C-alpha cells in the first residue's frame, strides 16, 4: 500500500514537472532552497488525486511578504506547480518580471480598465489549463491585529463560479515571521532596511512555516447567475481558509507571538473564530 502511494506521488510529481515551463521549475527549486534556509516547512493535507491534471483554483490567506515563497515550496513538496495571479507591477519588474511572464503567471491590474479583459482571459485560462492557479482572495496582507484573514474581495469566487472549477483552500501560518511587512511602497533604500534586517535574522530564529491544504470548498447550490452569488461563494472560501488556519495557530489564537512593528493593524477580520 505504501509503495503504491509513493509511486502515485512520484508519478504526480513527474507529470507536474513535465507540464511546467523550465524557467518556473528552476525558480521553484531555488525557492525551495531559500525557504529551507529561512525556516522549517511543515505541510499537511493534500490535493485529491481526482482534482489533479484538471482546472483547479487554489485560494490562500495572505500573512506576509515571504508567504508566496512558502506556498511555492509547499506546493512543490506535494507535486503541484501552480501559477499565480500577480499584480502587473511584479510582472513589469526588471529581471524577475520576464522570468515570471515566461513561467505563465497571470496578470491582474486592479482598478484599471484592462482588469475586465484580464478577468475574461483568466476565466478562459481556468477552463482549459491543467495546472492549478493560485490566488489571494484578500488581495493584500491582512491588516487585522491578530493576522486573521481580512474580509477580502470576491474576485476568486467570481473566477471559480464563471469557470466552474473546484476551489482548494490553503491555510498558512509562520511565514510572517521570516520578513517584516515593511511598507506598501518602496521609494528608496531606507524602505528596504526593515525587510533586510528581519530577513537576515530569520535563519537564526528558524521559524516554522505551516501550510495546510484543505478539502475542496463546497460551492454547490450557488447559482452564478443569481445576485449575491459571488459573495456567498467568497464567504464559503474564506471560512474554509479560516477553519484550516485555526489548528495551525492553536497556541496563538489572539495575537501573533512574533511582533512586526511595520505591519498596519487598522482592520478587523470578519472571519475571526
């Protein structure tokens, strides 16, 4: 039985690597090394075999600037190579931007006229792709004092309903300890000092990065054509993420032990248990 499970996992890893652009495989390997250097990665849960090799949306909570790196490493560990929906500014950045575009990540320019067309393209991509697409329903790092998920936006829910694809919630905790939030905008070297200082001490502190892949969100009974459908689906997704987060931070139910003096705490989470 164990041999069969290992063989299945090995085959899934092989298929995921075969479908993934070489540049993204290379970046993912580098990323896994970086995460191992910064702390300890603990992954629980899984993506069901029936959902592999078909359109799938992954929805994760957003707790810090380092958590995308942790998510990439966690996905790679379970044989999954997702593409992200990224802000246009990241894809336009020198050096890393071209590499991310070549890796097949999707662009989203919130608040711009092009966002409508980009959403339609994302829906079409979701319907035809064989690699999962990962999104942050919150749209930004949580400003909740306890770092529970923010209210978030309905974009991920609308995407899942329009493309008629399953949603797997991802809950994570610990990545906020690797690097400070820093600042919303980097306008000079001084803005990078908090990030650099916190990042250099992470390997000495060895935080534990916990990532849990939950059961697919039940979106049955929600008619995409009905008013309020996106809000109902969004609420189910956020509650599923929060449910998976509770055991990951059982010893930190109120406030994070790690204090980040640079992170804003001006919002309250409606999903806080």
